[in-house]
C-alpha cells in the first residue's frame, strides 16, 4: 500500500512523510502538477493533500477531482473551517479532513484507517470467497456477504450494474478478470476505492471482486 502526500511546505512535507512512512510507502509532491503526474503514474490507497496548495489556492480541489477519477480516496489537510472546506471543494466531498494544527496521533490514525482498509481487502482477496450461497441482485451480478464485513461480487461477461452493492466508501480489489467503474478500468489484484454515492460498474470479460466498507 502506498500513500501520496501533497504539501508545498518543505519542512511540513518532510515531517508528515516521516510519520506516514511508519505505516506505508510514501510518494511526495510539492505542487499540483507533481501530484497530477503521480496520480497518472501510480495507484494509491490514500491521497493526503493540503487544501490551499497552488498559486490559485484551489489545488486541493483539483487534486481531489483527479483522484476521484482514478478511484482513490482523499484526505484534505486544512486550517479552514468546515464551511470553508465545503465551499472550496463543492460539489466534491473529501473522504477525511485533517484539521490544522494536528497532533501526531491524528495523522497516524488517519493513515492507519485507510491503509488498514486496503490491507484487509488485500488479505481477503488472497484467501478467496468462502463457501456460501450467492445472491443474484441483477442479471449477471451476484453477491456473497461475509460475517466479517467483506462483500464479494461476481459478474458475468458483459454484465453491468448501475447501483452496485459495492458502492459507498469502500475499498475494492479485483481478484479475477477486470472491472470498469465509470470509464476507469481495473484488472486482477488491483485495489481501488469507491467514494460515497452510486457508481456504474461493468465488465467485458467477467469479474470477481471483494470489497469492505470504510469504518469510522
């Protein structure tokens, strides 16, 4: 699991990077351009970005939009009030907000929450779906729920579904085949994140995926 840290203050970026590195691999970016390049090149289990980064002060919104398109969660770091954060990011909503000034435990807990989600989903993908009865919720779309919170989804080739059981602040990993979410394609053993709200998913070759909801 890897975290993208976007911060234009060098000393703060270094300090935050050292803390995040205790739990995950870190790629840092000091500008909006560097952050967008990183999002094109890699997949992250979490993007942590300052709200007002960039000359226009709207870098946080730009990065959030790009991360949404890439199906990656975003935590906004800001000293602004909740109303100001909502105004700058509208119509998008971050997956978490880290208020300045923050304590060491605050950033550690934030990273642990998202890295832990990705790790749990990855572990479930390695062990495979349990024995049980699959429920068909739409043509070519079946789900199997585990007591521990994992939800398995199995899609037949060519199937699509506009309101999947996987929707809403969940970590997802494709185990077999491929899955397309609003134009963004993921293949076997690739992890991604679904923000709140319904999403259209489809598959050309068929797909087996597992998801788990973000807690807290």
